[in-house]
C-alpha cells in the first residue's frame, strides 16, 4: 500500500511539473479512481442492485483556468498527445477518442446552464485501459469535479454522476448505466456501496480488510460479440417482463418479479428467456445476502456468493467464455482465494478475486502457471484496494 501511495505521489509530481512547464500556471490536482463491482452483474438495466467500490488505481488530473477561451488538453500517458479547441456552444467529436470524454462533460455542463471558461488539463494515471475498471468514468468524474471547483459550479456528487453518464451516453455515444460514474464519485475507503439502480438510493457496507487484496486477472480477450449479445440479453429480459406483467400489471421490470410469479408461469416462457430471468432474480438475492454477510464479517461465505454469481453468468445468462471460466476454476481449490467471478459485460475481460494478502504472490503464480497450460496468451494481473472517490487538492505540495 505504501509503495502504491509513493508511486501516485511521484505521478502527481510529474504531472504537476509537466503542467507548469507547458502552461505556466499552478493547477489544482484531482485524483479520480477506477472501480470494481464485487457482485451484481447485468442487474443494472433490470432495475436491480449492484455492489461497486472505488479502488486505488486512479487518473490524476492537473487543471487550471486560462484566459484564452480555449480548452487545452494533454494526455500524458499517450505520448503526451495534445488536443485544443475553443469554448463553444457545440463541440465536434475528436478522432483521437479520449478528448470526447472531457468535451462531453463540458457540453453537458453548458446544456445545464453553467458557464465554463477556458481551461488547461494534463492527465495520466495507472488505471489499465480496456480492463473493465472504468477509466472513462474516472476521466469524466475527475473533469466535472475539477471544473466545478474552478468555476464555482454547485453540483452534488449524485448530480455529477448523472452528468458524467449523460456525457458518455449523448456525446461519446456509449449507452452505459450510472454505476461507474456513481462509484467513482461516491467511493469510500473501507466500504463497498449497495446501489439500487431503480431509485439510486445507496448504502455503505463494511469492507475494511487490510488482510485481503482484490486481484484482477485480465484475459486480454476483447470480443466484438459483447455488444450485440448484451443487446440480445436485454431484449430477452424485456420479453420475460412482457409475459409476466400479463399476470401482474405492477411488474415494470424483473426487479418486480417474485419467485412465485416466475415459477408459476415458467412454462409460458421460452426456456432461454426463463434462464435469463432466473439468473437476474437469483443475482439480486445473492447481492442482498452478500451484504448481510459483510455486516456479519463472514468473508468466506461472501466469496461463495461471488462463485455463485459466476456460475449463474456462465450457465443461465451465458455471457462468460472459456478463458474466464478457466481463471475461476483455477481458484476453486485454493484456500487463499475467498471468492472469484467474471466482472463486467462478459465474453472476455477480467475476473475479480478476493485473495489473502499474505499469499498473493503464491496465488498469482498458481493461476499464471495453470492458465498458460491451456491458453496460449498470458494472463495479466492487477492488484487493488478499496479507496476514496474523487478527491481534490487545491495545489500540489512538494
């Protein structure tokens, strides 16, 4: 943990010095974390529950207003790739890709009636891109927090999260839910957050365990199949709701479906649609049970719920893949691993594992060796701890 903190301090210093060298003014420093989701997958668009947390992998942004009516950006980890555009009533998407997350936030702030002046921004960090740790939400949350600080914009954290989601939906063009932006802004060290995706009510549950590390195992598999299959799963859930609401008009989503209602009308559902519905009901209950286990301090039983989540995603929702299944299977006989499951939309990406900190190196070696025996491409590992959400420093202090 101290080593991670030292690296982040060094990164802050580098970005601060790059900013001063490039723009000649002193910036505020914003730390904006990535996130994990411990349990609750494919439940968000069914008005269910999720259990995310902010982690200690972060994007650091150095930001300051300028008097040029220009937005000047430097992505320090992309060979210091630069982008510049004038403050405007409307913005064009950039072919570079990454500026769009920042422009989307500015666009949404202006549409909400706030005045955003010219500003400079240098950013970089240690959230791996494409690993499912929500680097895009970290960028959005960091930018909206920094702009609110610089231009005296009054927004609650929830309003910031909603704005970041709109930026991604409407400007970037990615139809994400609110979980990533929410966790980025509401994260709390030593806690996970149970978020009700229907009401947006939330509650913190304890996860203050220095003896447990979060190990992310990245298959490096990125399949185009994921987007189309995601849309199919969503439609199958809607099909299930359409049948079941004939028997209970109060059913608006799978969140409203009871066990009794689903099982009573099982034969009227396509078997695949039934499986999708069955998984969502099971996953919501697993998450509620898992939160109770955290309160009781029973991490071993909590981990069993994570395994149950993976098996449901594999067998009923059918969004896993061979590589993810192998990674989970390799942990099943390891006493040092409390729980494991695929994390994210599926068909590739990462597994999330709760591992005894003192045995972390041993577990990594076991998984690495076992995986490489059956899969040609090596697995990549990231270690994380639960941390605070977005934080702002008035200035960098040497």
